[in-house]
C-alpha cells in the first residue's frame, strides 16, 4: 500500500514539474487510417503486415497517428464516424463508403491521401512508404 502511494506521489510530481509542463505535445504529421471490420478477410491479412511494419520500423515512436475505423457493426461504425469527424476527415471517410481492408495514408495537415495499402502490401512496403513520407516533411 505504501509503495503504491509513493508511486502515485512520484508520478504526480513528475506530471506537474516545470520541465514536463514546458514540453509541447507532439502533433502527427501523417494519419494512417485503417478501414477495418472483423468479418473482412483482407483485414486479417493486412493486420499482420501493419503490425510487423509498426514494430520493425518503430513507427509508433514517430509522428504517425494510427487510426482504426471499425466498420464491423452499427455501434462501431457510429463511433468510427464520430472519431473521423473529430479528426477532420469525415468527408474523406464518407467518400470511401463501406469498403474495408485497406489503409489510407493521409497528410495530417491537409487531409489529402498520399498512398494506400491493401492485402498485397508487405510490412516493408508499408514501413518504407511511411518513412519516405515522413522524410519529405523534415526541414532541409
């Protein structure tokens, strides 16, 4: 019990420390929007490749926001629409219809599609394309 209290106190001090407060929150440069459904066989294949790409390329440590829009049932579709609206990509998502089994890589600022990955995309292709797009955004 005392250890938990000490850990909570240490964490709260860390969160309110000036050094932590001064650090700006990171903003994504890319959105990787995954149009997914539990029943989609292409999604089963693509999920493995995406997982490998994220792990091998340490993509979760980079300014890429991975968004899974779950189109499995009415409730998950509703939540996905709300999420898309909040992210400012509602028009893009609406234009996609009910298609699943692909990932659209979007520029986070413009919301324009840069490329697309599907069941034929290998982990190295996904990782490479994301790293290429991130490199284009680096100051010269």
